[in-house]
C-alpha cells in the first residue's frame, strides 16, 4: 500500500516512514516544507507539499494514497498557552480535514493522540478534542480510524531546543542529554518528580503502523491504543540514568537543578500508559525497547552528532573523555 504520512518529515514521522517501508509498503510524505537535509537522506521517498489546514490539499493526499497516518500538529505545552490560536487552528481544523478526507475516499487511517491528554494546555486540549471527533466519525460516518496515544517519545534525531539546537519546543531527552554532555547542570521543571512514561520512538512507529494495518483489515477499535512502557518512572529518574551513562562514558558528572513547574503542566502529574492496550494491534508490551537501552542508544547518537545535529553553546565544548 501507499500510506500518506502527514508530518512525515518530523521526528516521529521519519521513523513511521521507515517502519512503513520495512513492512513492504510505500510512504508518501505530506508536509508543509520539504526539509532539504531530510529529503537528501531519503531521495526516493515521495513528498507532497501541503498544509493540513487546507481541506483541498488533504483531499488531494487521500486521492493519491491507500490510507493516512495523521501526525502533523502544532506542538508545545507552555509554548502554546500565550498564543493558543495556532494550535487550535492547526490541530483541530487539520484533524477534521484528515477525517473528512479519509471518510470521503473510505480509506483506513490512524490518528496520534498525546499522553497528557487531560492537561489544560492548548496542545493537549486541541489534540484530545480530535480523539472525540474520531469516535464520532467512526460511529456516525463509517470511517475506519484507530487512535494511538503515545507518551513521551524519545530517540536519535530528536531536535534540541536553544541553546543547543533549532527546536522550538523543549523536549525532555535532548535537553537532559545535551546538558549532561556539556557539563552543564540538568534543569528539571518541578524537580522532575512527575511520573511521565518514556517510549522508544521506533516502538511508537511500530504501534502506529500496526494500528493502520488493523484499520485496513477492518478492525476499528472502540478504545485508544496507549503506547508506553509496562513500568512507569519519573523525569528525575530518566535524568539520573542519562547522567550515569554519560559519566560511564567519560564525561564529568553534573548536578540536577530544580526549576518551578512550567505553565500548562501540573505538579505531581502522572502521564502513563496502559501498555496492555498494545495487544489490540498485535504488540507484546514486554517486547518494547527498555528505557536504559533506549537512552544509551540516544546518548551515543548525540555524542556522535555533536557539531552536526546539535552544538554546545559557546564557550562551552564537550568535556574531554
């Protein structure tokens, strides 16, 4: 099958495209800009330029593929609070355009939800509203769309935010890894005591493509597939694992500095997944990549790509091994 992937040039999107191709399908990337470097990494992959807010463009995508995995969105918790309109317009209208397009052509589809679906920030609110539209379309419009709600995806190629990289949204793993490798204190909002499950990005891709294949085969689930680990952990524990791994690799040990909780999040929050729901799409949660293994792969990748994918702020440089 040719599977359209909105946001296919993004962090998760690239892994989804690779998983699609590994299963013998063809990925059709739908994105609003070409990402020249990423395009060069996969020159054989077809790209359709377009905006998910454009209903006509989404219908065109549906007309040229056998189904759609919808990933594109405006991200950010605190980043979307002061200006909620872009998240609302893109995520809500884009989600509806996706549903209308797959329904018009009777295509299978998958929608990616967010683990912190209950939080009161523009990102979580807008993303979760579309989950309810999926239920409505499946019940009353005959659509075939499954929902995969991923917790915090991490792994190689995730963009770091300032001062390390061009990312616009501060993500947990790049922020911790880059600081630990640069010998800078690791800053944790709320002291990192929030329970927030982490899941290897390759496992998220497998869950999304498996949910798509289930929809294509006629299995429309009446519940969300929650993609996350069997055992939960805190952000602080994640940071401690990264710091320990960097120290074992010859980098000076850094300290953890507690910061106030950022807007849009809640102290004592629990962002976890019911991993047993993965069985509905043929995935044994016990087979997911472990946190320690995934974080070590990620740390090694950031070490190897320093100066290319991310940069230590001046006058800092990576500590000598």
